[in-house]
C-alpha cells in the first residue's frame, strides 16, 4: 500500500537522522596529558534510566526475533498496521529512537511491556495517527510550499516533540 510505504519512509528517516547523533565518537584518551580537554568530538554523556530501559526492552525483543531481523515486520510481528514493509530489526530501531527517544519516553508509554502486539494503551494508536499526520504534512502540504531550501523538506516525530510528550508552544 502506497500510503503505508510513505509513512514507513517518515519513521525511517526519523530513525536514521536521530541515530547519527546517538553514538558520539569517544574523545581519544591521551596518557601524557590526562587532564587536557578533549581535542575533538563531543563529550560522552552518560545514558539516563529511560534510555537504558528502552535498550533493555529492545535487547529482549531482539532475542525473541533472532534470525528474522531482515524479514518484513508483517511476517515477524502480530499487529503491525502501518510498518508492515519495514524490516523487523528496523522497526525496533524506530521504536527505540524514532519514537521513544523523540518523545523522551520508555516503551511502556505506548505498550504494556511484553505484550507488544496489544493495543490496550491509547498512546499506541495515537502514535499511528501521528505517523499518518506527519505523512500528510510531508506529502500533501510541505511538498506544495515553493522555494524551500532543503531538497527534501520533511517533518518527523522529533521536529515537534524534541524529547517531550507534549510539544512546546513557547521557548523557555
Ligand atoms: C510512541 C509510542 C510507541 C513507543 C514509545 C514504542 N512503541 Fe512499539 N509500537 C508502537 C506502534 C504504533 C506500533 C504498531 C506499528 C504498526 O501498526 O505498524 C508498535 C509496535 C511494536 C512491536 C510489534 C508488536 C507486534 O507483534 O505487533 C514491537 C515488538 C514493539 N512495538 C516494541 C517496542 C519497544 C521494544 C519499544 C521501546 C524501545 C517501543 N515499542 C516503543 C508505538 C510505540
Ligand atoms: C506537527 C507536530 C507533531 C508531529 C510531527 C508529531 N506530533 Fe505527536 N503530538 C503533537 C501534539 C501537539 C500532541 C498533543 C500534546 C498534548 O497532549 O497537548 C502530540 C501528542 C502525541 C502523543 C500522545 C502523548 C500522550 O501520552 O498524551 C503521542 C503518543 C505522539 N504524539 C506520538 C507521536 C509520534 C510517534 C510522532 C511521529 C510519527 C509524532 N507524535 C509526531 C504534535 C506532533
């Protein structure tokens, strides 16, 4: 389905753009000058508990789907309505970074842990609806605004949420 593929593109771009900033190269340790400021690379920030919890859940599910990471999510998972064409392993990366990190939440904001296919938390369907909204903004609205600088102007979850459940209306 064309619409589903466009939504998948949005979530994948959300994921890859977020991932590129995920693992900063550690600054090289210099034995001769242990207290010298790092010559290059950003400081390594310790991971917060929400990030660690997401990584634990991802590792759990990865173990359950071992060997099937490259199969389409529709063949590996039970209840995927929009991300069926996305490889199962990528779906987990989207969950972790594209969704969890973007909103600053753990998996349990949208899921009951372990019952990943269940839709019992309303936030899960809201996330599907948000995904459809972002796809409409990108494919129907942004595309028709002339003279934009970017060759491929898009919004994704991070554009609005920026690590928070409720997007800001004002700058601090
Ligand atoms: C912002 C909400 C949100 C967050 C946070 C989130 N998910 Fe999801 N998750 C979804 C949605 C929506 C789907 C269904 C996608 C679809 O219908 O194509 C889904 C589907 C899944 C599935 C497929 C289950 C099945 O059998 O159908 C797994 C596994 C999963 N998520 C794991 C995780 C893990 C692990 C995390 C944390 C790293 C996480 N999710 C974080 C919204 C979320
Ligand atoms: C154009 C801006 C925008 C984009 C893009 C966007 N959101 Fe949202 N999102 C909002 C707003 C506004 C709310 C409502 C916040 C409130 O409760 O006032 C919201 C609420 C949500 C909620 C409900 C949170 C809660 O627990 O109450 C979820 C889940 C969510 N967004 C997920 C996503 C996901 C996943 C994406 C990317 C696929 C996304 N959003 C993209 C603006 C956006």
